């Protein structure tokens, strides 16, 4: 009985940690996308600008 409750507790704790981490990551991503002054990521640095003002992603 103790082992099964430990496994359930660890599984739920891990699930909650993943949900919180993904929610925080989503919030940071949305804030960065909304900021017109944010620099392009290193992965997008060599892509052409798509906005007339040259700031990258519309």
C-alpha cells in the first residue's frame, strides 16, 4: 500500500511540475512575441525580415 501511494504521489507531482513549467514557458513566449523590440532568436537571425519596419515576425 505504501509503495503504490508513493508512486501515485510522484506521478502526480511530476505531472504538476510539467504543467507549471509549460505554462510559465508559454507566458514568456507570448510576452516575447508581443514585444516589438525583442531581438530575433539565433535560429531566425538569418531569415529575411517580413515586416516593413524590419523588425522580423509580424
